């Protein structure tokens, strides 16, 4: 749930261009996240009476969500270039992504190196979720 805030801050800081363009890119990324996640969170709350933030699978769900193109049981997906870069980097770090902190450090470092790849990954995941 904190990833959009961390990524948004990195986008504003790292992207080139006018400040309003950086904020617009950040707003689009956060809006995409909210459009995907908030209806699901609301639906689960209405059905169960409990707040379940995105997943209750913890760290495993976080790292699987970044390396989704490396599942043995899944046919290889044709990914946009930025998404493929992030997925490959996450797969290379898979065993070390063993906590929420490790996940956040990975995403933050990856966003500093490849901000468009990280943004594209989250946009791609949002599109697939719908």
C-alpha cells in the first residue's frame, strides 16, 4: 500500500521536465493504483466486514507480483520493455525479497535506476487486474 507513495515521490524527484509534468505522471500512477485497488478493498470490506489491504499473502505476494513473468506454470508473457526489465530484476533478487522492507528497498532502488520501468510495471499490473 505504500509503494504508490514511494514511487510517486521518486517520480517527482527523478523525472525530467517541468514540475507540473512530473506531478502529472505521479498523479496518473497513483490514480491507476487507486482505480484498481480501492474498489477491491471496498468490496472485501463490504462482504467480510474486515479490511484486507490488497492481499493477506504478505511478502510472497509482493515479490510474486513483480516477478510474475517467471512462473514455471505460466506461459511466457509478451511484456512491454520496462515491465520485462523490472520483472527480470525482481527475479534476480527473488530470494532476498523476504520482507516488506526488502521489497520497498528494491522498488525504490529500481525506480531510481529505471523510473519508467517501475511506473510501467504498476500500470501494466493495473490493466491486467481489470
